[in-house]
C-alpha cells in the first residue's frame, strides 16, 4: 500500500540528504496531480463509506523561473475535488512531508497569479539537479551520456515529488539515476 510505504519512510530528511536518498526513477502513474485527503494521509481510511470513493484533492501546478536563484520554482494551488473550493494554507501543508512543510515548502504570493500558493523554495534546486544530472550522465557501464533536454522537466518534477509525495504525475518516460556524490 502506498500510504504504508510513506509512513515507513525516515522523516528526518532535509534537502542535503535528499541528494543521497532520491533517484530520478519514474513510475507509470496515471492521472492529474491528485493527493489523498488528510484522513487518508494521517492513517485513516480516506474512503467515503457510503460510496467507497477515495476522497482527493486536486492541485494546479505552475512553474516559474526564479531570477535570483536562476532555477525553476514550483507553485501549488489546491482545491477540493468535490466542489473545487480552494484549500487553505494549512490544508495544503497537510499534503507536504512534515520535514519540508513551512521550511522548504512555504505559503507565498505567486508572482503572476492571485492568492497564496504553496511554493517549493528554490535555494537548493540547482545543486540537487546538478547531482542528479551528473549521475544520469554516468549511465550504465561507465558510458557517459547527457540526458535529452526534454527529460530535464521530468527529472525536476520527480525531485519535487519527493517533498510532496501525495502528488502523482503522469510520467511517460523511464529515467533512472542515483544522486550519490
């Protein structure tokens, strides 16, 4: 069960430790960016007993360029699936790993869209992405091969999904790499 997998993860990770823990390995997951309800994430059923439907939250994801850090910056705006009413900042933080909530992922004003959004702070993105790409370039059997340009966005989204594990992306590429230094 995916929830049990996340419950067993060591929750004492920070951005530096991510470099050793994460790999740019993509699964085939379907659907839009959807997260389980807080009841589900907290160990409850997350299922409506009357009709056995999984309660979900939907997120709009936007990526902007952060000129100061010279790297992409991710912004999330969440909604309830039932009536698309906006989630509060606290509700969005329930879908973020506790070690990253209000530290690496904070509530901030989006530069182009009205309202507060959950934002993944870009201060370590560059260093982490360099390590991921460096390890991708090592390739199999010592063959050095640069990943295609179009795969960089998928690698970046996989990096972001390590902080917000309740969000699933529709990955159609198979990329594997270690981030060990």
